C-alpha cells in the first residue's frame, strides 16, 4: 500500500467551480494527504497566470493538466460543442493520467477522486477503475435536495421532461424547506434553452452519482440550511470553504486580481464602501450598466465596483458622460478583485451581488449584508434564502421594462445601510459560519471524518 493517501481533485472548468475546489484541495493537503489538482490545459494556464511570481515555487498541491479536446478557441463560445467535446475526450485522458500515476512507482495509487458534480464523467472513470469517489457540490444543498425530487415532480405532472414547471406558483419539496417559485428553479436560464436543458439534465443525473459515491462534499454548513441537508442522505457539509494562509496566493482566480483595491479600501471610512460584483459570467446591456453606474454615484457612498472586460454584453462598457471625473476619489473600478479579502475588509458596508453560491458564502462568512441581483440558475433561490430565510439582505427589483433603475439602486442602498436588524442578522450568520469551522463545529467534524476515512482506505 502507498505510504500516503493520494487524492485527485477535478473541477468543472469554470470560475465558480475551480476556486472552491482549489481551496478545498489545499485544506486536504494541509492534513498530510497528497493532492493532485487536475485542470484542463486552458484553465490551468489561467490559474497559473493569476498566481503571483514569488508564490509559484511553493505549492502544497501538485497541478497537472489534461487536454479538453477543443482545438479552436472560437469553439469555446459554442456551449453544446464544448460540452460534447469534453465528454468525448476527457474521460480517456483522465484514465491515462491515473494509469500513469499508478506506474510511476510501485506503491503509488489514487485513493479517492473528488470531482465537481458537474464533471460527472470523472466520477464515472473513478467508478470503472474501482476508486473511491466524492462528488463536490459547488451550489447550495437546496439545489441538490431539489434534484432528488425531480423524478417525483415529473410523475406528479408538476414538471415536464425538460424541467419546465407545469403549474403556476410555488413548488414545495418538503414541509420545512423553502419552496421554489415555478420560474426560479435552479436550472432556469431565460432565453438560453440549450444551457437550461444541460443544467436540468445534470441536476437530474447528479442523483445517481451522489448515490453511488462514498462521500458527498457540500460547500455549506449544516446550520445554514439544515432542512435541505436532511433531505440528502449522505451529504457531508464541510463549508464554508474559505482561503487559508496556504491558499490565499492561489485562490483559483481565472483573471489577474487587482490588489490596488485593498490599499484603496484602507483609506476609506469603516463600514462605508459598497462592494459591487456580479460574478464571473453575468452580463448587462449598456443601458443597465449606465443605470448601475448612476445608482452608485447617486448613493453618495464610496464604492468598489468590479467591471470585467466582458461585463457588458457584446460590447465594451461605456460609462455615462463625466462619470469617472465625478466619482474620482470616491469610486474605485477594477477588472477583478481579491473578493474574499475585499469582503473581509472593515471598510465594506454591503455587497451588491448576483448571489452565486460562492459569493453568497463568502459574503455571509464575513457578516456583510447583501443587495441581491440574481441572474440565472441557483442565484434566485440563493437570493430568496438571503432575503427571506436568513434575512441578511434586500432584493433589487426590476421595473416594468426589466431594468434595475438608478433610483431603485440608490433607494435600496440607503435602506440597507440604515437597517440595523439586517446587519445584526448578518453578524449572527457570520458567527454560525465561524462556529461550524472550529473544533466541535459541524463542518469541522464532518471534514475530520472525511479525512480520517480517506486515510483508512
Ligand atoms: C457560478 C454560479 O453563478 C453559481 O451560482 C454556482 O453555484 C457556481 O457557478 P459565478 O457566477 O462564477 O458562479 O459566481 P460565484 O459562485 O459567486 O463565484 C464567483 C467567484 O469569483 C467567487 O469565489 C468570488 O470570490 C470570485 N471573484 C469574483 C473574485 O475573486 N473576484 C472578483 O472580482 C469577482
């Protein structure tokens, strides 16, 4: 038998999936387990480019990359083509990699494959090779619990075979958990039928991979949504998975972080800055972009705004006339921030967020109130938890033309910043999250169990 357990960690190749798995991989390695992190070549180049030069020498985990089979960069824009090519090419590459590791020395073997549930082909490879499996769930337990009810919902005529709701109103999966609005199911992707179908099929089939696995690692903590956790038999909530001293320098950003915003935050008054980030894929149209800019300007507060180069759909973002001059000194705009560090900064007052699951966990772990602006998939239900269950944020409403207006943004910022009960709730949730991660806490103990069991394979 190998001296040291050896785990392969395989993310789905996208920002919200690579980042939490890299942090988890580092945490596992801190417990004396050998970890090989398997990226696609495309993603690995981006991850490496975002690691500061001086941190490149020292690594707790080993990185390897495999080809995803996509030869023309143009093809990456074609969702179906990318998915089909990856499914065709990557299982074979992974199998070859595992064989190569086995042959590298007499006692070497892979103890466990931890793969994003969205990269289920990797779990299949592990199964056929007789290796233990742990799917990683990068979204909240509520979505996983919903997946377990898809078959029944179809049978009862509540969903059709493509995941479309056949009823108006709320869809409930258990007495205790938050019901789903029929147009906010976690595969909802308005106007993008192919992607919606893919997410629905992935969620539907995830059940079989969860059932056939040894552990199901959830990036959440039990107390955050115990009702949903109780609906998934073998779920092991081990989150929130945050960066540790060993993983700050490789937080898994696929874009270079602009660290100048941290110095800028140092100069702002305590609890004053509105942090605005709509995640890695959200796009706005030019009109919506301008409304957001003006809403931030009119709020009168300092703000830090992540404006990705691809934030405005199909064109380059154009700021309103004179905007940059008017907000100089009060507004900081960056292409990409070190988000966890930003949210932990004492100058931050609130987080205007698209409510991606990682952003949700990062914000609530730092006790930051939310202004919610969900876009697709699980983000609407995450927003519902934030506003209705945990009561740590407010929602930004669309007007009759589907726009979040500057007035709405300005009004809600003022309302949120003057709401003492939301801030109090946010601090309570922060405390619960922190408690789950210390000895005796639910996530700490679950993680310990996982490590002990893995070491005993
Ligand atoms: C997507 C979905 O939106 C999410 O709901 C799903 O659960 C995972 O995949 P994404 O849009 O990337 O994720 O959002 P989110 O899950 O919030 O992840 C974004 C990550 O990028 C966070 O970890 C955040 O810290 C990081 N980030 C964002 C930065 O590091 N810097 C930035 O400037 C913005």
